[in-house]
C-alpha cells in the first residue's frame, strides 16, 4: 500500500510546511545522539516501547558508515487521503560515497505546531520492535 499522490498547494489555502520542517524530522530520527525516548514524538502515535527500536535504527546507520545522512524533500503536497497531512518525496543521501541515495515517498502529520512521520510511513520504513515476542518458528516437516 503506497502513499497517494499529493494535492498541490492551492492558492488561498494554508501554506505547505517548509521542506526543512520535514527533513528535520528525518534527521532527528537518524541521529544516534538523540535518545530513542526523545524520538517517539517524531512518529504519529509513537509509544515508549518503540524507543529501543529507534535507537537501534540510528546505531545501525552509524555502524554501517551511512552517517551523517542528508535529506531533501521534494514534491510536497497535501495528502488526498488524510486532510492536513503532507506527502513528500524524501531523498536520503548517505555519507558513504559508494552507497546510493534512497528515494522514498513519505507522509507527515501535524502535531502541536510541528510535524511527525505518519504511523503508516514509520511502519513501512522503520522496523520498530515494540517488545512483543516474535511468533515461534513452525516445526520442521518430518522426512517421509
């Protein structure tokens, strides 16, 4: 399930947020110096149980040489499916020269004068462990 195409900024309507309001969300999520507990407010419906997963995400980026990442927001528009939400194409460039840039459509929700990554986008982009136990693997099929 992808993110619907944006509705362009309309004259007379509310202005779209500046691109850096969205890229700042992504930069904070990727920053290992920002504790996971402080990042949960950057995700719509973020929960304390996700803090460890957010820490692991940033540490993995650091450990594989991707940091610092640079972010660019393109094609900003209003969401067709969620009024007040903004969709944008986010370009992520790792510091590691052989690594290629990553381009991903993302949706952001307004929250107390700031912006958050929507739950749908966070679930697609980040693998956050909420502490729930993974299901046990199926028993192997006995040989015949």
